[in-house]
């Protein structure tokens, strides 16, 4: 069905925020407001004020953030820390991003690594639809934005990657799909010699611990953990 942008003042939040979301024209505005207020809305949405625009999967975590005065900047600290991967792999020829989000790291790689091909894998078509609001470049000979399940892409394909940036989250943190035991072995098999995996692990401690144990097993302990404070 046809979708349209809805813009709703977020008066129930502190600050001067507006919520933007994609819904059919027949949507009931009161029901929409109630599901947002109770944090029961199950699709990605945009939250913005006069200075920033965020992609949210729920009210707890900002999935991505863009400064309106500097759309190409890495606004969130965790994205800056993930891109520190370039200290270890300074000249990647192929970068694979799992989770497009608002495209912060995709844009950074596109601008900072002109020699690199960039593949962004995103399972949610709505997130891909929202990319223009985050000024993500249009796909070209260097940039692919694929509507694909990353588990399937890594298990079936043969392309090598020099850098894999795993930032696949749902409304509760890192998506449970990334607990699958074969996934990290498949990622390792697709890394080139000297290739690097960087994963954003956020959410329930038990899930994060499970994933970290699997990464340490597959990569034989060659693993560096950096912690981030929330906020």
C-alpha cells in the first residue's frame, strides 16, 4: 500500500522534538500517538529537533544520529570508536557494513576512503527508504546498498572484505540473529588476509556475552574489547 510521511510534535518528550514516520494515509493519528507514547511502535522512525536528526527503533536507543549543521560528521561516540578500525586496517579495498541505520559510517567510509568499495547490508526496507533524510549518497560504482539478510549474504557469497563493521540492532540492542553460531565463522571466512571485524555490542548483558564468547572462539582470542558509557 502507498505510504506517506507523518510529522508529529513529540510533546511527551523533553525538548522540542518532532517525530517523522512512514505510514499509510488511512492510519489513525490517535492510535499512532498512543503507540509512540507507550513505546510500542514497532517500526523505525525519525526523531529530530533544530540541531540533530536521529533514527530510532524505540525511545531508549538512538540507532543513528546526524547533526543538521554537519551531516557527514560521526555524531555518536560509538561510531567514532568503531572507525578507529582504520588504525589497524588503514587501506581497506572493500568495506562491508551490516546495518545501514542512518548511514553515518557508510557516509564516513564513502568520503574518507575514496579507494574503497562499500557494501551496506540492511534487512529493513523502511530504513533504506529513510536514507535520503540522512543524506546518504546514491548508490554508484563504489557504493552498494543491498536489501539483504547479512546472515544469508555472508553464508552464500564469496566476496572478500578487508573491513566488516557490524552494527545490526533492533529496539533492544544488538539483534538476536547475531547470536547465530555459524555467523562469525562465515564472517571470518570472508575476511581477506589482515581483514578486521568490528562489532557494536549493546543491549542485554547475556546476549552480548554470548556474542563476545563466539567472536573470541572463532578468532582464537585475537579480540580487543572497548567499553562505552551510555549517554
